[in-house]
C-alpha cells in the first residue's frame, strides 16, 4: 500500500533540475556534432595545401616528359620515355608518405613509373589541367593527382601523368587541427556547465527567498505578499497567492463571525437550561410546589428544543456551504418535497392554530425539471415554512405554492403568510446569519433565511421578498410576507427545442 505514495513522491519534478536539463542537454548533444564538423573541416583544411603540392609534383613529372626528345618526336606511345633521375629521387624522398608516379599512353599502355596505379575512370580531360581523385594502392588509401600532356603529333597522341601519395601527412595535420580546436573545449565545456549551474542558482534565488518569507509567516498572517520584491515572471504567481490569501481571509473572517454569533446564540438556551435545572433542584430539596417543578421542567424542555433547533440549523448551514456536496447533482422532485414538508409541519401548525396549506400540482410534471441537491432543496422549503409559522400569529394562514412556468424556463416556489411582514429596508439584511427583523418578539435563531439564501445561490435560484397583501390606495397597510424562489429549469434530453435540427 505504500508503493503508490512513494512513487508519487519520487515523480515530483524539480524546477531547478528541469531547467538545467533543458539547458545542458542541447549543449551535450551539440558537442559531438561540433567534434564531427571540426573533423570534416580539418580534413578539408589539410587536403588543400597537400593537394596543391601533389598537383605541382604532377606538373613536374609532366615537364620532365616534355623534356624527353622522344616526346618531341611524337613517340609518347613507346616505352623509351624515362623520368630524369633527380625528379625520380625527389618523388621517393618523402619520409612520411609513400609516393607513386605513372605515365600512360592514350591507349592506356604503361610508359613509365609504377604499374600499381589504376587509370582514372573518366574520359580524357583538357591538356595540362590537374584533376584529383581518391584511390587505393595495395589496400592503402591514396590521393591521386593526374593530368593529360599533349604532343605535336595530334589529338590522339600524348600521355597521362599520375602522382599518388598516402594520407599520413594529411591525417597528422588534421589531427593537430582537431587537437587545437577540441582540447580547449574539454576545458571550456565543464566551465560552461559550472557557469550555467551558477547562473541558474542565482536566477532562482528569489524563489528561495520568497519561500523563506512565506515560511517565516505566522499561521494567522494572511496579509498580501509584496509583489515588488519578486521577479517579473513570478509576479503572476504571487498575485494569485495574494488573491487566495484575500479569499481565505474573507472566509476565515466570516467563519469567525459565524462561530461567535453561534456561540452567543447558544448561550441563551443553555443558560435557561442551567437556571431552570437549578430552580427545579431547589424546589425538590425544599419540598416545594410540584407545579413550580413542572413549570421548570417545561421550560427546560422548551430551552432544549430551542438548542436542538439551533444545532440543526447550524448543521444545515454547513451542508449548504459544502461545495463538494453541491457538485453532486441529480433530479429534484420539488413537488414531492414541498408536499412532504407541508405534511411534516401540519402538527405544529395545528398547535398554533394556523391554517397551513399547499397549492400546486399533485405530482411532478414531466417538464420542466430541476437539477440540484434534493436534501438542500428540502432544507430550503423547511426553513421558509418554519420562518412563516414562527411569525404568523394564531388564526393566520401559511400557503406553500408551486407554479411551473408554461414556457419551461423556471419553477416558482412561493411561501406566503399573514404575519407582520418585512419592511422593505430590511429585506436584504434578513438573509444575513443571526439577523432578526426589528420589532418582533419571536424566539428564533436568525439562521433560517440565511440558509435559504445560501441554498438558493448554490442552485442558481433567485430569492425575492414582497408584501403578501399590498396596501390599497394608502387605506390599508401592507401585511404578510411573500417569499418567492425562482429555480432555473434544466432542459430535458428528450425535448428538442423549436427550430433545432432533428437528431
């Protein structure tokens, strides 16, 4: 079971290492390419002077051929042409490379020199123009310079002169060039790696400083981080962190305020419970009136009921604020929920002599439909009905009404009562936690409408408050409250809107 966790830890990437890899990998890949290109360039540089020298030797042999009297008599095709001894000695004097020379007639017959050299594969070229090619002699690679030398006898006369040498001097020169270029790179490359490492470490130093600044902060310090002391590339990240800190500060402030209000609200029923329990204990110890004890016990029951109601509403508020739960959406049968809530509150309405009723369809219509959280929607309806029953006096009326939109856009939920109503100036404030309308002596927690607002916002619904009975021409004052919640309907997959192409 520990293997996946260890694998996840090992797969964590290092920004420093990743940037270093991207910087050094091309450098290490280009270095062998640089060596290969240097070798090719060195070969070209080494071949240049030695090719010129080899071409001069070929011209020297050609001049010696012209100096021979047999050549002037047009006897180039005979075997009596000879290379002067000093020239032949010069060709043999190289102490590094082996040198061969050859003279052939137009017909390809060997006139003078070494027979090991093969004739060139191409046709005869212009006279006295040196050509170069690579060949092999006794399995040794050689460089060959050759040219055609004409005679006065005509175009079909003359000889071809070839001079060849091995590559030893060329290889030595190319090696020296490569050493002169590559060896400094063996010093420069590690130095470049160290410089890259140092520059990268200096470059990410502000990130380490930012990390230390954040680590030194106290847990309650949610003030924004100064963006002026960070690099420009990190400023967007710091701005996002500041935005998160601001939202956390606001959330924690709201939670602290909520907890303080909740603790204050819990003091009242708990203090009543303690006081009534102490009074009952004194009456029992003194052998007092049983009716006084009964009244204390009844007050204890009322206070415990009030505390339980407050705890339930706090739990409902927590469920409404749970963003994870809000993401688990499903179909909401709002007609069924509304009828069940009304049925659950009938005993309480009868105790207060309030006429509680429902107006609307008996079953959920096939369209429109609501997508959301059924538990939260039920809590919304419960709190609206509970609020209406609390503020409606005995003999009043509370009506739960569902009105589907004929156009399939919204579902309208209304809860109407005949209580004192809510002044227009307070209609925004009643949705704040623990706020109760002024001028009322109703014993409530002030959380019901805050829960309604929170659940409505989670479902994208709109909550409005109006007078149940508007004033008529200034004669009668407005009375009662009418709460309206408009739920947006989700389109049904089996209904194709008008004008849409058929599937």
